C-alpha cells in the first residue's frame, strides 16, 4: 500500500515497461531552496528525533562517513531518523522546499554520496531492528552486515552479503551485493523478498514481486534511485562452518594464476568461492588467492586451482572456522577503522589469457612507478547467472568477473584516480561496464546499468521528477 501525508491517493500505472506503481504524491514545483529562508522549525515539529544543522555541536560527527576524505563536505542538515515516519517527514520537507536528498546508512560510498554538500541527509542508522521469522529476516535499513550476520548466527542462519562488516545492508542490496556466497546463493538483492521505501515525493510503499513489481525491480540493483529504504525482508539460508584458504604465488605466475582461476572456478561446486588479488608491494607485484569452502573442502579446492594454474604456490594457509568467525577472518576483523580509498571497477565478459595479461600489465606498470595499488577479481558465475539480466536492475548476469581497482590511503588521490581511469582505458573493449556499488566520479549510468538503464530512467522520471535524490549516479 502507498500512502502520503496528504490523505488517500489514487492508483495509476507506472509508465509502460516499468511495472505497476501508485503515484504517492504530486510533487510541488512552486517552492525552491532559494526563494525564502528555510524554516527548519517546521521539520523539527514533524520529527521524533534530532535535526542537526551546521551550527549544532553534533553536526560534524553526524555527517561523518567511513572515508575521512569527505569530512569537509557540507550537507544542509542531517536527520537522525529513528522511525520510518521520521524518514517520511524529512523527505516531505525536502520535497516541499526542493532540497536535494541523500540517504546515509553504512556510509561507504566511494564518492561520499551520503554526505553530499547541499543535501538533506537522512541518516537511517537508527532503524536497525532485526526480526527472524522462520527462514525470513526483516531488518531495518540502518543495519550493517556484521550486525545482521551476528544476529542470524544465533539461529544458525545467514545471508549472501559482502565482506566489509560496517557496510549497510540496504546500500549493499540497492547496488546488487557481491560476496563469498554469491556462487551458491546469488547476490544480496537476489535474496530480497520485499522492502518498505519512502519515495522522493514523501509517499511510502511496500514492494515485492507481487506488489509494485516495477519498484521492486529497481530496488534490486538500481543503486538507490527509487527512494529511501526503511525496512527489508530477505530469505535466509543455513549457516555453516568454513575453510578459509589463502595461497600466495610467485610474481611471474600472476597471469597464469588468473587464467587458471577463471577456467577452474566455474567447474567447481557452487559452495566453493574464490577471488584473486594482484597488487604492488615494495616495487614488485604480488599475486594471492582467497578461497572460502565448506569445512573440510579447502585442501581439495586449493589442489584444483593449483592444477589449473600449473603453478606451485609459494605459501598456503588453511583454517577451519565457525560461520561468524569465518566472516570476521575474511573481513580482517569484526570492525574496520576509517580509511581513505580511491577505487573503481570494470566488468569483464571473458577472462582469457589476453585480458589476464592486460590486468597484470596495469598493476606492473603501477609497481614500476613506485606507487601502490591493487585489483580484486571476484567471480560472477554460479547462482549469479541463474537470473536473467533484465529480471532486476543489476545487469551483470553473463560475465566472468568484476575487477575492483583500489588504492588505499594514497599520497595523491588525484594520481590514484588517474591510475584507475587509465586502467579502464587500457582494458578498452574488454570492459563491459562497472558495478554500481563501486561508484566513481564522472562515470555515467549507462556504464553501471547498460541494457537496464532506460527502464531505470523511466522510473526515476516518474517517482522523482524534481531529481531530488543524490546517489552518486545520475540517471
């Protein structure tokens, strides 16, 4: 059901090709953010929580994201929502005053989208309830990966999620959600059963495959273009103990390992997941492989990869851990300190010897310059491919891997960005696009959504005609 603060609303169909959606409200076009001084008192009266303005003592910490490089950004205000009604009130105020909106949960956007200067930031971290009913879990939009995994582990359940513990589950879902269970259970967004969302016009909607399917389509991979989530319901799977295997290979074997990995992994059981990291270290190139398997299967998986790569690893470590302990081991801990990262991505359809060689050459050139940087190569096979590319907004269903280019704590962010931009250019036609959860400045929506971008734009024009939402990707 969709409602708004103006009383009953009339149902109508969303534009052809997007699906059924109810118009939540008619957006006012008369007000502007500069026509008159903003009366923040109006919003304060509607909220059950704190409204923080730049003059308030808590403002600086409230707008703070994971990455310190965005500490200088200056939102107009931060609403620390504790209920869905708070979110709706903030969005309605922004609508009436034509103010840009940004949602903040985990705050890990690589472009700092949830602290964008000049926006009203709706901080949903206070919406963090977690309720498990059978094999379904309903979580508030402010819940983080580690918090949800810990809660589910108590009942022997889990979700396919990413690895960073403080990433918000809502943002992860909106971009797709790659992780160590992707080959077996698909993306985070593939486990989504329904969601509650506040639309840019101030209305609220409950979306699922049966109710407002067009909106539900966009919430699975559409990158936040359809509104601000307040609650999500997922189908869980059984948690299990795991083997964590790490292999390090000689520098000269990097391209051979990458091509061997690309040949071997699609033949492995879907319960086996692995990625490859190739990076600079002390003026040379390092190649390592991470494997996550059911307990007791790590040694066999390592042997399979080693045979496919025709290379003996320089070192191998293997640990068997409980489900939550394994998640912490993969992440490097249950909490991660704030840090600056410059990052971007490419999607490759094939990972043959030529593409692997190009990837290694890009990192090698970085190493020779004396600068740091690395690429994480994550698989897109298994259950990810069980869903059609147009079945939800996430389009990468027939591709080999994502390449995530990263420079940690760069001395020169500009140089790091230039390296990543150069990597895209060097890959050329081998790159089919990019992953929406690894947003980069200046990259167009077509690169993130390819064949699905027209449908997303149609939806955005319908529910956000004043283009209030700021997500880091412009549709």
